């Protein structure tokens, strides 16, 4: 085992942002605004950043020819999942799966962004960080 794994050490980190590569930044800006993210930086032609209104994290887009690998899964939590899904469907957003209760105690709906990245809109509440099987 490597020496840096021998002793537990935890830094006081908080996730600032996730950046996703997209092929068409304007189309992606429109899509993520329709989901309810607030555009706070529009540095065209290659970058945009959004504020997640339910917390302190941000989400950004970077235009690149290397997007669409379908390896990215983005989770956005909302306390009003079913109502939000209905409102998004009224806007024309298409879902691959509508809200369903999962065995890991989250309620999830799934869709893809214009570049094929998987988005999971969900509600987990207390179970997000403290499921019954959490390690101490």
C-alpha cells in the first residue's frame, strides 16, 4: 500500500464547480437555463458558468471538439423533484426516465443534455450523505 494511504487525513474541501465540455456552447447555455440554472458568466465563444440556486456550487461549460464522451453523469438535487419534472416537460424537456424511487433511497429522473451527458435530477434529502449503510 502506498504511504499516503496509511493515515486518514481529511481536508475541509467543498465542491466549487464541475466543468463539462460541450460542442455548441450557445445551445448548451439555452438547455441549462431551461433546467433552472442561473447564468453568471458568459465568456463566449468558449465558456459559460452557472450558479446552482439550491446551494453554493457552480456549474460551467467549456466548448470543445472533445465533448460527448457520455462518461459524465451530473446530479442536481431538488426538493420538489416531481413538480420540477412536470414544469420542465411543459417547456419541452424530454426525459429518458421519469421520477422513480431507487433502492439507494433517492428519487431520480434521468435525461441527457445536447451533448449526450447524463443528467440525474433527484431528491435524496438526509439519505444523500447519510444513508442507513453509511460508514462511520
